[in-house]
C-alpha cells in the first residue's frame, strides 16, 4: 500500500487517510462472537492550478464518479459535475451472535460511516485550501471484492491527462 500512496504523491495528490478492504473472521468477546468488515477507501487532496489544470481535475472527478466499482465523495464543487453524492457512506459493519456458528446467520449492521465533511481538517488551519486543492474520498462499493483503489486512482489520473509532477524515487 505504501508504494501506491507514494505513486499518488508523484501526481501531487496528498493522501491523508486510507484503509484496505478488511473482512475478519469472527472473534470471541466476553460471551459474544463478533465479526467485522470494512470497505477499502482513500481520502486525498489533489491540487488544481498551474501544474494540474482545473480542466484535468474536473475530468478526473467525472471519471471517478462514473466508475462502477467505487463511490466518490467530493468535498467541494467540481465544475460541471453535480453528482448525487450521499452525505455519508457506510464504511464498517459488524454482526454479533452468541456462538461462532450463529454469527454467520446474523444480518450485518453498519457501524461507521465516512462523511463528506472529512476534509474540514484543512479549514481549521485557516488555509484557503479549496482555491488550490480539491478533497476527494474514494470508497469501494463491494465489501468483499478486492479493488486496488490506489491503482484505480492513478489510472484515472493518467486517463484525465494528469501527469507526474515529481520524479519517481529510486
């Protein structure tokens, strides 16, 4: 995962949150059995301006929003794009039962969500970051299927005409 995050940085993208897909087997906690699952996600900022044009960023956003395997949350207006984005999206779920075998019969319950205001952390520093950057969160739609989000984001950046800003480290 680290090499994928570094490749995004080569394009000027700053990832500030990510987790891989995680489907754990049930574990015993006191007298209960609990199973949790998590969708993979990546939160990042992408600059827009001199080196990455607004046109390229807008195309990048449109391509991400249209991708069938992900949900894309954009924190700020992306010109020409008004997707119907959810205010939040389920990220972690669990199911609980009295026995190991019974946990597989229980329904999943969503317990943690990503929210659109995740990038508000930048505002607390008094930075007018939205004039220069766009906050984006990409979440896998499927709980089980492994989707390489970092590779997907990099490929989408290339398809949108975004070029590497920094040389790859040797």
